[in-house]
């Protein structure tokens, strides 16, 4: 999709590589991230800097705010350092979004970082560990036929 946006002169969006390190695991090697990155994608969209943190889920009714990490520790799905980076990007005049893909329905949601953090905060204050996907409906991306511009319409 990003190649098509670049080809059409709409956007240049690049995946930010994540540094990894090898960890011996029995007779094989596991590759794990060796450092944190601010977001998954950086680029330019219609003349404006853009940062995207991409997430996906197989759950069709809710967006889980937390997952289990190493040693079964609870961690935010959109980590604090990712939220801070996206906020700084936005504060410097760029566009900053969390883009969420729901795999079973192929639904796509493009949520401004401020809106995402507000929804997250409200859910946590209400004692919830997830957000009903219905609350994301106004952020749903509807692609036009033969268009790869999933950002169009979501960015004002």
C-alpha cells in the first residue's frame, strides 16, 4: 500500500527498522528487539510529516489495552514510550496516529494519538482493560475503489 502511495506522489512512508539481537534458544536462535523504537512508520503525507504506530488484533468486539510480556508482566498495547514519541511528533507540527487492523474483519482504524490516549485514559479510569470496538467506529478507514490512500478523509 505504501509503495502505491509513493508511486502516485501522495506519500512517502517508510517502515522504521527495529534493531535485534540473537538469543540462543536450544539448538536454534531467537531474534528479539534490542532497543525500543518510537513508532513503526515515518514519512511525509501530502507535505506533512507523519508518524504511525501500527497494531493489530484478532478480537472482533474489543481493543485490549494491555498484553502480557516477559514474566507474564502486564504492559500497554501501545507502550508509554510510543505514546510519548507520537505526542512529541504531533507537538512539533506532524501528524501522529495509531493505526489498528482487526484481522478477522479486515477493519482498519486510524486514530489520532490524542484521541487514542483519551479513549485509553477513560477506559482505565472506568476500571476497564479494553475499549469496545464500537467506540472506534468514527475512526474507521473506508477505502475508495482502486485507491491505496487510506489516510484520505481521516486527515483534516
